């Protein structure tokens, strides 16, 4: 099985801040969202675009995935943002406030080849998640939970009950189309315990990782979305037991008192592939 690129920790970095762009080279994150939208003041939009475009021509971010969040095409900066990164060495363009597949196509028409990601942060986006994920250039979803909460007019709760349906709709769409799905940010960047709980919730739901607003959140996030030693050990034993069962003509095995079928082996191999990819990033 090919090693999947991990997306445990996806850190927002303002495209306008040279110091932050430099520091990001040293952070143990799986991916960076270089932000030209929410994190950049209106009077800094053009400067941020120019700085980021020049930085990405020469900066070495190692194995970290490089994703650029543009301003929306309905803004005065969006089209120029896209044009600035045609031919750039990046993994994806992240489109804000995607409501439909037409929003994705509008960006696809402006930039060839580069994979596109969608910020899923509006009620209409939730309802159209399936068609957005199915766009041939779509490669990843990022949950914009702050904007979504504002649009839903819901209250913030530790269990995120008001937005569970939205999160699951996007996960269903992403898994149906085989694209990446990254959870939204946790705003209280000094609250590691709360972050850990929300990371575990997102991981248990099925997200690949979480977006972060501060470097202090990286370690908690990386730990939460990596396979545990126990999971790795179980995966290895499941594969070994199943292979032995197959040799004797059996279609199932038993590990730790539980039935192991082929579907469990698919998951076990995915766990080992993810663990291997994470180890490769650290080497």
C-alpha cells in the first residue's frame, strides 16, 4: 500500500508576516495553510500575496504540504491571488466559503493542474458537500467551524453537538470521493486539555487531522491523529493471524477474542501505512 501523506496538523500562517513564514520552516507540522484571506488585513492583501509568492519560490518547507488559501473570487483580490500561484510549487489552492461545485470550477478555470481544496463553512456548502467533493479537481475539505457556527447561529459547546450533522455530511462526502478531510480549529490555543478532547472527537469521527491557529497546538494534534502503539501492534497481529487463516483455507481469524475479516485487514494496513508515513516525515 502506498504511504498516504499525513495531515494530522495543518497550521494557518498569515501570508503577510515574514517572521511567521520563516518560523513555519522549523515547525513539526504535516501541512501549512498560507493564508491570504481571514488572517490578512485589507490594506495588506496585495503585499501579503507578493510576499508569499516570492517566498514560495525559494523557501524550503521540507516535506510539509504547502496549501495557499486565496481570497474569494467575489472579492477584489481573488483572481489576482490565483494568478500569482500559477506554476508555483504548492500542493493545493484552498478556496474559501465554497457553496457548490460551480465555485470550485470557477477557480479551476483560472489555474491548471493544481489540486483544489474547499473551505466547508456555509450551510449551502454542507447541503452540497457531495457535489463539491465529486468535482474532479477537488482533493481536500477543511472545516471552517467558526464561520459555520456564525451562519448556523449556534452556540459553542464542548461536544460540538450543534454542528455534528455538518461535520458528518462533509466526512461522508469526502470518504465517498476519497479526498482528505481536516477538522476545524480550536480557538482556545492555551487550553491543551480542551484541544486534546476535541482532537480525539475529530479523530474518532474519522477526520485525517485538524487545522491549528498556534504552534503551541501542534504536539497535541500530532499525537491525537497518529496511530497509537497499541493500534499498530493490533494491526500487525490482525494481518499475521488473517494470513495464517487464509493458508489453512479459512476466511476469518480470531485476535483477542474478536473476529477478524478482510475488512479489518484493509483498516489494519491503512494504520500501518499511516504510521510509516509519519515516521518518514520525522526522519
